[in-house]
């Protein structure tokens, strides 16, 4: 009696239990024919498809294509956003010139630009990368800009009293002070980039995760669709882990709230 | 404006030149005049304490000497080598302690110089600490090391110990005096604490409404000022507009903490 009581107690606090039960119910539904495969493939089927695609190299190839789109798009977007934020953050004239344009840009939903980008860039890689780049500019810009403006003026004054030049003040005080904000912006940009990737890849692609999904839709392969959804989720998690790792390295000077 | 001397004249022999020289100095923000018609000389190696109530213009004067505020068209001479210790230590939290001390140093073995300075203030064991892990007293000692590593001919202290507890503050007094004895910069320290002024200064300058209302030179050596402290305190407090109550005075404390130096 005591043992069964203990087991039920530990099951009561297990957070993995409900997802597992959900998967089991899903599997049972598929096996019994309650959920037809054309509606949603069984978890076991999804798993075996995932293995097949991994072994055949189909998954890696398409993932690589999508990955490159994100990396190139982000690199362009983050660089442009950071440069504009530096221009606007470090000089009054820069702010007057850049900030109104960025605020206008903010009001336009990036994905609404898709038709225009197709007209301009066709349906190759360019519009996909351009959309990702365009979407990831703003989070970096906004956060870095406010980070620069939020740098403690007393620290800046202290540095000035020791005769640091303008360039040295930027290098030693302003940029490190704005780094936490930049990382927040980077995190937003990463998640926006993945979101835009999903939509951009559905534009007549011949490779990539979006292409896999589109193709699978035509053949009603719900198992492949679910595999791709899982990959998107993993991409999001990996992006978050990446920024966390960067933060832990770059912000070691901050006393961690958790440790105390 | 044109009739005024422009400063930087080297007529007299250098050893008699004051390191700081203000003539008819005026500073105002809009209609609000903070300092008006102020004359001040500070000799090399002199320890001057600027005393005054809040809003008397002390910090404005210190910022002028620090070169943090522009002084167009004013007759102001300050040395090129000067360093400031602020009330808040103003360490860069993203640089380790020794890098904070080495900030802006260019010549020589920068790390070695920073290390030496930190040893001098008793923080040789915290070289690689992050500033946010320091106590208030430690942070102020780092700020002192950062100022002194530059070997300034003028050291400016802006209420540097106001935020510290009483015991730490007394220890910091001793430290400042011993560093001053060794390096001999001219010091101008801003405070609103009369006893601190009496314990540390060669000369106390009392500022009120942007004018010097009283100057007291203290000849008695530090640590033997118990005798003069009471009269001096009541003169200073009187000039500040305060009430002096007779009773057990803290003169003994002055003797105690300044005496630790001798």
C-alpha cells in the first residue's frame, strides 16, 4: 500500500506525464482509426518518417538551406540595425535623420511586404533573405538605440574626468553599457527571423523546410508536415539557447540573481 | 571679457605658482547664479576642504576644477593632471577592478601600475573582482586608487565618504591622509561635515550662496586638533547659520581618528 501510495504521489507531481498521456491517446486514436492518417499521422509514423528523412539526408539538406537563409538574413538585418542604432544613438543629427524612418518602418508589418519583394526580387533566395533581414532590423535597432541612450551619464562623466577620448568613451563605456540591451534585441530578432522564415519559405521554394511542408501538403503527407513543425520548434529553442550562452559569457560581470 | 588676463602666464617662478587659480569666477545656469565673483588659490600639496550646505555651489565649483563644465571667457587655471573621486565610486561594472584603475592609462606597464595602486589602498587581493561584488568602502578605495595611479597634481574629492558608515569613514580618512602624505597632490575635498573638515584640512573654505564667507587655516598638526576643534567648530557652524550647543563635544573622536596616523 505504502509503495503504491508513493508512486501515485510522485506521478502526481511529474510534469512529463500529461504530454506522454497526450501522445499515447494520439497514438491510440490513430491505431483505432479514429484519427485518419490524412488528417494527422500517428506519433510512431512521424518518428519513423523523421528517421527515414534523417538517414536519406533529405532532412539535413533542406534544413541546411533554411539555416543559411536565417543566418544570412539575420547577419544583414542585425548589422544594419546595429549600425543605424549607433548612428541614431551616438549623435543628435543621426537621431533626427534615422529615427523617424525607423518608426515609419515599424508600422509596416514585414510580411505585408512579401508581394512587393516578389515583384522586386523574383522568387529565388533573394526575397526570402530580404524579408528575414528586413524583419530583424527593428528589434536590434530599437533595443540598442535605447541601450545607448540609457547608459549611465555619471559613468560617462567619470570616464571623461580621466581624460578618455570620445572614441575611448564609446569603446569602454557606451558599448559595454548598451550590450545587455543589444542582446535582448538579438533575441527578439532571432525569433522574428524564424517566424518570417516560415512564411518566406512558402514562396515557391525548391528547397528548405517550407518546401518540404508545401510538397507534403500536395501529397497529404501529414507525417512530414509534423516533422517539419518539430524542426521549427527545435530551431526556436536552439536560437534561444544560443543567445543565453552569449549572455552568460558576455555579462559575467552581472551578479546573478539566481545564485543569491 | 577681453580686458581680463587669459591665464597660463608663467611670470613667477614655478614653485610659487598655485596649482589652482580662480579670479572673479562666476557660474550661472540661466538666471540662476550659482557662483559669483569667487577668488581661490590652491598651493601645490595643500589640503583644502570646501564646506557648505546643500546648494551652496560646492559641487559646481568642484566640477569646474575637474574640467567637467566649460568655462568660456573665465580666468580659470587648473593643472592638466587632475583626478576626481565622486561620491558614488562610478566604477565601470563590466571591467574588473584592476582594469577600472588602469582605465585611460597609456604609458608603461599598465597592469603593474594598477596593481601597485590597488595594493596601496589595501585591495591587492581584489584585483580581478567585479566591481558589483565590492562593498561601499572597497569601491571607494578602488576609486581612490584609480585617481592616484595617475599621479595627479590636483586631487578632487566630491563628498567621497558621505555614503559610508562611521567606522569605514574614519578608516578612509586615515587612508586619504596617508596617501596624501606619500604622493603630495594638492587636494580639494568637498564635504558638508564640519568635523571631517577639521580633522583633515590645512585650510577650510566655507562657501555660501556661491561666495566664500569664511576661510580658516588650521596650523595644529592633525591628531592634535582637539584643543582648537571646539572653537573652530562653533565658528564654522556659526558661519553656516547653525546653532552650537555646549556639551560633550566629539573632539575626542577627531583626536582618535586623526591620531591613528602619526
